[in-house]
């Protein structure tokens, strides 16, 4: 199939949505599909208020239509509820084309944490946005139940994977990070919705380390001078930070999956988290994590978990399987998967 994926989340953002889309795109290409991403870097953008790392496309509808038509898609997937997502939804509705969407994050909770906008109002907007899709992809069963309870329909599963060749155990933990042990690690955006303060406030021995960047970084660096804030890490450097740590602490209560959970486990790093959507679905009831409302107790218990069991658990997650599931969830315009007759002119700058 020729697949168009429209997303407001893209480089230089560093988050699970970008990593998921980029990796699944590569796997889809390996499966023989042609994938075109429509992303903010192809438009005039402005920084998102309170979160300048996120770029918002300005008046994207006409250019977005040209880009879609030039790609001659068989299926359109709208990944995010931003300016590009809304423009793509409007385009598909005007053309009478089916499309799929995905709920990657609990956007209403994020918005509430930043602006105090009521959850019911934000969820009503999300319900309208996703209500136009033939299928709405969700990463976990818990999220599916939560969204169904809020009136969402046409929900289907789309799981995630991990690169177990990159994320793997390494030797000489102490040599790479010569810090007082145990070493408690957080990896992710440094933002209010990630609830990082709940981790940094814990009374734990050893060293706390934060890998990542975001709008709270300067504030938290000043407030917690004993914490090691090392900024964003990528590729092998990121994997080495996982592997050199002792426990991965995941304080978020709003993530819908948490790719970092699988990355940590693949490196032999046990997980401590709250028993909420995301951690509960990925590692709940397993021997590789401790989920507890008392995060200190969770962290201390996770310290006793066998790293080899963590690695073995992560080996069961495949990006190829994730891409195949994504492709099955798509809604082609024609039963034979051929492009619809929507192309009217080539894309122009």
C-alpha cells in the first residue's frame, strides 16, 4: 500500500510518539509498503506556547492537500490531534475518504496539567476528532476501556516494540557511570505531565539520574542540585545509560504505554512505577517490575529483580509485529488497496 501518515509530532521532538512512528515507518517499508510522512518541518511553524520544542504548523490545509495528493495514498493515518491532524481530518471529510487515527497520549490530562482546562471539555474535543475515524488505534487494553467509558468508539489494538539489538545489557556498569549506588534512572521528557517530582522527592540511597530535556529542566535542576541531570541521550549512548543503571523509575500517571519501559527492560533494567495505565498493561503482574502507589517501596523491591528476567521479557516485543498490526488496522480506499482517484496536481512548495 501507499500509506500517508500525518503527524504533528516529529523531529526535533524526542518522545515515544516520534520514535514509534519513525520505527514503524521503517518496518512498513521493509514489508513492501510505501510510506509518506506529512510533518511540521514541511510547513511554516511557530513554537507551541509553554512548550517551544513543539512546532505548530500555520495554516497548513492547502499545502497538506497537495502533499497528500502527490503521494497517491491507498490509506491515510492521522497520528496526532494538532494543526496538521485537524487539517488532515478536514481534508478527508471533504473528499469522503476514510482515515484512521491513534491515541498516543492522554492529551486532556496533559492540557489540564498545564492550563487547568477541564478534562470533560478536552475529552469532548478528542471524542469529536477521533469520532470521524473508521478505526482508532490504542496501545493498551486499559486505555481502550478508559476511552470506551468516555464514549469513544471503533477502538482497536496497536502495540509497541523495542530494538533489542540496540537496547541490551552491557558490562562494567560502574566504569561507565562511576556514581554512588544504587543508580535510579528516569528517561523521558522533563515536563510537568511526567510527574518527575514524585521521583525526585523519593528518599532513596545512592544517585538519581534524569536523562532527557523539556520545559521543566531548568526549574528541576535548580530545585534538586543533588540529582544528575545529563540532558537528552540517543542511540548507543542512551542504551548505555539504561544498562549502567540499577532501577528504572517511571513516575508518570498519564502515559498510554511508555516505550522507555521496554527499552529499560531490554537493557536488563527492572522497573518501578505506579499501577496505572501503561505500566499496568506492559509489566503488570510480571516478575520484571514492581508497581505500587508507594514508589519508594516499588523502587526498593525492583532492586531485587533478576536483570536476566528483564531482558528475556523484552525479547517478546517486536517492532515488525507492531508494524504488521498497524497495517491491518488501516482502512484502504479500495478493497484491492489501490490508490483512490484524488490526485489533481503535483505537490508544490
